[in-house]
């Protein structure tokens, strides 16, 4: 059949309307024939609400995209050209635990960084690899486009332990958000901005910034140093950079670098919110509730602007852009998570990196940058070690490996606290950690 079949696992997500909007906008270049929205039993109500909105959006746009829903991904996968994943194992209640438990011990509580990010990885990696197995059986030529966090770690896991054809690309909204911020700052269209990105997911740097082909990196650095340019997602506290640090760095940090370079200030803000029972996860839970009330409105047939408050703005637009470029063999440049293949010196060739790539029908081709600046190379190496050790723990269920992963994360201050966090988080997430069965039985 002509046209493209796309399967979205985690289709009941509040982000799905943005994904649908992206496919509608690009219908002429990316003729989506079928969009299958897949979820689990606990997400059925949200799936029903979102799919109804999706059908209204498609009808309003007058494009012939068929919207299907199912709770069985194996029903959806046969014949798929692209599979997108936007899952949250344990739902938002798991995220609340990821944030509250570390904060209760005076440590950073964050969804994708530190102890909380590690446990999101422990829960997510085995599930993504199960999905990848189903893809290998039912639609082996499909591209897996992952935006489930921690995206870099998940991509690394599939590259190492998934299908041999390595048809997986990880995606994040942080780089495209930085591009959009530069475009806004210069008062130009996003298409006229390019940033050379290199690093890891949520640990990526803008090495060079170009506006209409001209290198404006120094201008952006100077504006960031003066507090005139931000570029961070809405879910990250806007703690001001020390201007001399930004000038000395000479490249553009992403918003998540605040957790590492402004750790004390960020932790103080998180602890203040925690003392009021107001972690980011609890804010998001309320935002989601409000969004789904909006989505229920039978007269709503567009993506509501309130969705941008959710913190993941541009995720879906980045996904649609990537899928279209692969489908059309466009050869444009986009930042994605993919196999390093020697692009960044010092990171294994078969590891995942977040880097600017030429996007082709055969997937992303990373643009070689060589060695990262010495000032940031060390922390990137440390986070890569953490990611790989966490993946090993996720697959083996080995407690000792998990403790090493916890301890080498720079946001965990000591082995002693790391062990306390590990024990409490293991118990809190027991239901979603079947690979740790032997550990739980031995207690």
C-alpha cells in the first residue's frame, strides 16, 4: 500500500497532539496513511481521549490519515515503517518517587539526572529492548525513533543489545529548543539557524552557532553571559549562569548543565519546592490533568497552546522532521542520538552520542568533531561511564553493579548516600524491576 505507517507506543501521552499536528503539517512530504496509537491498560482512558482529539484534528485538516488505537502493540506493528516510543514506565507516580526520595536525603531529585534518572533508565531499558524484539519479528525494517527518557541511555542500550541492523535513533527536544531560542533571539526563522551539537543526551553542547551561514557563537556566548539569552526548556529552573564561566567556556551549555555546574543553587531551589510538597513531577501531574480536561472538549480540533507549558515543547516537531528526512533521503543536518562511529574522539565507536548528523534514508551520519573541548570532555566521559554501567545493571539486575552506577554519577555525593538511595528506590520501584528478582528474594 502507498503511504507511510507509523506506530506510536505511548500513544496516550499528552504530547501526542503535537505529533499529530506535525504529521498534518508535513502530509505532502510525508504521506502518513496509518497512525497507530498504542498504550497499556492503565493508559486506556488517556488513549481514548487523545485518539478522539487526533481524529478531530485530522478531520479538520482534511488529510486522509487513519487513526487506530490498541492496547496490544503486536497488533499494531506489522508493516510499520516507523515506530516511535514515548513511554513512561511506572507513569508519573514513578517520577514523583524518583524526585522525592533523593530530595528527602538532600540530593538532586530530577527525572533524567542523578539517582532519579538512573532509576528511570533501570525501568525503561528492559521494556524498550522488548519492544525492539517485537519490531525485529513483526516489522524488521522499521526505524525505531525513541524519545522515551533517558533517551541517550535507551539508544545506547538498543545499539548494544537490540536488532543487528541498528535502525534506532534517539531524539530530544533540548537541541531543537536551543535552535528555536537562537532564532527568537535574532528575530529570524528557525530554518536560518544551525548549531553544531556534540556530547550526550542532556549533556550536549553547542560548539558553533550559525545564523544565515555566519558564525555567531561569540555573540550568543556574550548574550548568555549577560543573562540576555537562555534557551532552556520550561521544566528547568532559570538559575543565572556566572558570566565569567560562560565566557571562559566559550561554547553553549544546555539547560541541564545547570544541575552540574550550578548544582548547589539548583538543589536549594528543588529542596525549597520539596518542603512545600511541590516537586516538578507533581506540577506536571497537575498540568497533565488540566491538559486532558482540555482534550476532552469535543469542539477542540487543534493542539492547544497550553501544551507548551508541559516542558517538552518541540519534541514531536523534531520527530516529524526526522522521520520526513529519513523517508525523503533529505540529507539535511539535525541533532540526534546515534552511534558515535568515531565522530567524538574518546567515546567508543559503538556508543550513543548526541550530535549533529546528516540525515539520509540509511539513517543519521554523524559529523566528526574530534576531541571535545578539554573543559567539558571529562564530565561527558563520566556520564557515558554512568550510562553504560546503569544499562548493565538494568539487564543483569546485579545490585553491586547498580551501586557502582549510582556512586559514579556526579550528582550523588558519596557511596554511603548512594547505597541509601539505591535501597529505597529499589524498594519503591520493585514492581517495575523484574530483573532484580534475585536481589529482592535474597533480602
